[in-house]
């Protein structure tokens, strides 16, 4: 064989083993968080892959970048403006930045720093949605705005509590997004002009037939959470105590408690009960606490009490020598939570009247059924208070209570949640599928008419964030806050009517907003809401749990070249994982430099041999190519 032939053969082999790919929209080329790129590192060095470059000064936001034609595109709040920006893929230098208007002031603190939308790139144009509901088409070359609409002003949309976080879908000649209005749940816009092509009427309350449950027989097993109170606005019934009123309101997310007391011996009673609907079994809320040096590790309210809405009191004998009784709380899975604290003096000269009682979550003092006076919530470090019922508590991010709020500000309801639309083809018909505030719906791509809906994956708070999955004949959607994940198959009946028939539902995939990925018949994702979660692997066809692993933190996922990339939301740690039905196979992990204090909610992306990690105003580019 000639040298030229050998050279050509080598180049052919090399080119087939290295396939680079852009990441032009939310969750990549196919909107499923999977890259077809090859030739990437299969194992990371101990210190992680090498850092290619970093840039600061992006501005605030959780917008993961899109990568196309040598540029990175993203969104930020900067200098009081909501902007779209373009940077060089080579070194991260800014090429242009265009303002969509004034940045809005979000009332709730989580993710208020800036937008979460990943722009969608289509040729020489890109499309973005701001927190305020501005939908804009920009030129990718110079950032000039081609057209701009408002989900609120033009379509009557109502912003959810955390505002609009959706990434638009560009499909054919349409841009599809979710105002969430009564007569414009979804809208399709002409991508060249911004003119309205169609609008979707908001689905009404579903029946058994259209919610996907009509086909289930009474004896069909379903992995559902244990029964809860029938009325979301009623206080839960607490068992195992003569004073159930002490076990309703709570303080959650705290890191400490302190109370000035005279030096001496005390019996400290800590009152607990699991009343948050987001906790459906053991292991979903675990924390530790230390009372004056006496440590309680891996404390699980559900396990200690024997289930939900059951009273449990932990009594701890302590001695105070510095004039202050202190308790430290450390969250492990989900957030810390407590109902009340009672501090009872001990010894021969102790007086019952000197007992200090603090009722967590109460704004006013009150007298219990035994005549004891309890002080209003005080002495805690950090965290928030909750009434301890509805569909939140001990993990709630904020917001109004009950289903009526739909994760919004109150007043008019928002039909929009925080997920992004995907396009699917079913029996020759193009559909757009979206997880709204109340249900998973499919609409016709041609006219926007609702074809089917499935309610089970939507939680009662309307805080539905994760993008639906369509793979291997199943549609799957999930949310946290006491919901879970449901798989349906679409079935065409008489007259061509499409229904979504539930295959299974599981509370083991309460995916918050890190996303889920299907690989070789396995569904990977984090199961857990506010305060933490656990990496979980399910059989995608049955919903059976294959494994759960605490060393895999709650976070966001992508798949590239046979490896899962997981970014933990708390410390921002990056993990490289080999997919396996048998357990979590870690192939490396590292921590980013200069980590901010904000949650790591910007999803990582991989494009053209590079891993990109955003931490608010900081953008990091790592070389993950194996060559």
C-alpha cells in the first residue's frame, strides 16, 4: 500500500472517530439533551479536563448558551437591561450584545439574577424569550432585532411566579412558545415576521377520558404516593399526639436555632411531623442536627414517625454553660424542617413556669389544648416559615399556596409553567408537546388544536420545569412538589381521536428542573425537589427503579459520546458518568473555580469538543476532546 493510501486511510479512520457538533438550541440539536458528538474523553483526569478559557462579566442569569457557526449565544441581565449576547467560540470574547428592554424585578429571590432561556439559532437568525415575556428575533451577525413580540401584551399571557423561563422551539417556518393565556396557551409565530399563525385555547378541566386514565383497570398497579388530604387548603390530620395543633405550621430550611437561657440542665424537646406532600417515602428528607454537642445524624422524619402526618418528638438532655442553648441543622436530602421546640429546666430548683416554648411557623403566640403558651416563631437562623399544609412546606421555594396560584403571583392564573416545547411525529402527524401549569398536552402543528392531555405529571403548584421526553414509543413528563413522572403512549381511536394512555406513573422520578435522559432503555434523572435529591435510574418501559445513588447529586444532565455529564445544583460540581443499569459508574468529577453563591441552574452543554459551564456572570470552557 502506498504512503498516500495509508495517509488517506488514516484520515478516514480519524474523521469517523471524531465527530464535532454544534448545540444550537435548548437541550441540543434534537432538544433531548443528547449530542451525537464523538471523540470525547471517556475518563477525566483527577483534576478534571483542562480549562481552555474563561470570561467574566456576562451579567446575571441561568441561560445556558447555544453554540452555532463559531459563536456562543446567551442571555443575561446587565446594567439594568435584559440582553442577548454573542461571543466567540474560540476565546469567549464578546461580539455583540443587544438589549430587549429593561430588566424586570422578580419578587421571589430564587433565580432573580436574570433570564433562563437558551436562544434558538436558525441560520442567520436567533430567537429568545426574556423573563418579562419578550419574544425576539435577532440577526446572528450583528445582534440587530428583526422583530419583537410580548407574551403578555400581545397574547394576554400571565407571567408565572418565576417569570417566563421557556426556550422557544423553531420548527419549519414557526416559532412556538407558551404565553399561557386562556385563548393562547401556545402560539405559533411566523419566524420571519413574528406574525401569528395560530393560537391554542387553554384546555379545560380534564375528564377520565382525556387525562389518560380511562384505560387503567381498577386492579392495575400504580406507584403512587400515599393518600393525602382531599382538600389542598385544609390542615392535615396529625396522629400520635394529644396536641395536633403543634405539628402543622413549621420552620424549614434553617441552619440553626438559639435561645438565651440561664446556665444549667435542660430537657430539649424537638417536635416533628412530615406534612409536605412532596415527601412520599423514607429517604426523601434527611438532615442532621446537633443540640449542645449531642449529634443526631441522618435524621429522617418519615422513618422516625412511621409515615406522613404522624407526630414525633425527640427529647435531648443537655447542659448549658455559656448562657445560650444552640441547635445546628444540616440539610442532606431536601431541606431541614421542624414544628416546635420546647426547653424545660431540670433540677431540684427548676420551675415549670420557666419552660420556653417556641412554635415554629406561627406569627403570633397561642395557647395549646393543655393550656401551655407557645411563643411565635423566633430564634431560627435562615430558612422560611410555612403553614405546613397545602401542597408545600419544608421545601417550598416560595409562592402562593394551593393549585389556584399555578406558580404565579395571584390574581389571574398563568397557564404557562417553565418547561419548553418539543416537536414529535405520531402516525404521520406533527405535534407540539408541552408541560403546562396543569397538564402535559399535545397540539396539532398545523393549527394549534389540542389533540390530547395528561394531567398526572403536573404538580399542584404549577411549578413544572423539565422538558418532556418522547422516545421508544413513550412520552414521559415529570415534576417535583409531590407529583412524579408518568409515561403514556398515544393511541388513535374512532374518528381519529388521539388519547394518551398511561403506561405507568412513579413517585420515584420527581424531577425538579435538571432534566432527564433515556439511554439504552434506562431513564436517568434526579429525584427530588427543593433542598436536594438523588440520582436515580429507572427502566424506561416499566418505571421500575433500577438504582438510586446519593453520590450522584441533584442536578442537570446531558449525554455526549456515551457519557452522562451531571452538574450538581448546590456546589456546581461536575461529574462524568458511564450509563449503566447496574449502578452509578463515575468516570471523573471536578469543581469549578470561583463558584458563586447562587444555585447552579444553568445546564452544562457540550459542543465541538468543549464543555461549557455557566455560573451567573462567569462562563467556563473546558477541553473534553480526547485527541
